[in-house]
């Protein structure tokens, strides 16, 4: 049993080690952090979406920005699109779940806002439709996927495709990348000399 546990931990570390050695990925983390800071300074917002565990990660990351990460500071305009269950269930029932996020984007998205979509496969139809709607609005799209990027790759202005095909390992890396970005954004936005 302990060997299995060790193997799972080792597998998770191995994916993160690949990210650590990927200079292009590290540069992208830095650049996206600056992009988000610039959006907040321009009075834009960041929206998050995902399904299942990725919805939980989307909500988690939105809370890190709208609440706080390390600093005791003002809130930043960030929210997860699925937290209004009355809206989500009404649209899923009256239209389809595939358009639930896209309809919301059409109502609240503005040019220069940022949409972050988390999909381990990169093939979640409702996330892809949300990205299409975001593009129509002039929003910036940031995808978090697994190795291939899936269909979401085509609709992402920026893509974090974690080098794995295993859902739990991908999600563990998504939350790590998200935490790094939240920390950098918070530091740079509230302490611009850093």
C-alpha cells in the first residue's frame, strides 16, 4: 500500500518537474501574471469556468483573487461562472448545459476582460463555447488543459497545457500554476515596485 502511495506522489512530482524545466512555460506564467495585472489596472475583470473538479479549481482561484492570497488587501474583480446555481440549472434545463457559460459571457463579458477555462481534456463543449463567446466580445482567453490542449487550444489566446494525460495529475498542476499566478498578480498589483 505504501509503495502505491509513494508512486502516486512520485507521479505528481514528475509532472511538476517537467513544468519546472520548461523555460517557455515559466516565461508564460510571468507574462500571464503581468497581463492579468494590466487588465485589473484597466478596470477589467477575470472570469473562470470549469466542470467537476475543474469547476472547484476555477472557484478556488477566483476566490484567491477576489478574497486574498497572502496580502491583506482590497478585493480584485474575479468570479467563477458556475456559482449562481439558479442561473446554471435554468439555462441547462431551458437550453443546454453546453451554452450555459457562453450565455453568461454574452451578458457580462466586455472587451479586455479575461476568461480562464480549465478542462483537463481540452474538449469540454461548454468551455469551448464560452471561449467562442469571449472571442466575439473581445475578451482574452486563457486555457488550462492537459498535454494535447484538445479543441480548446484553437480558442485560447494563451494555453497552459500540462504535460500529462492523467486527470488528477493535470488538476494538481493546474492549481499549482494558478496559485503561482495569483501570488505574482497580488504582489505586482498591490506592490508595483516588486
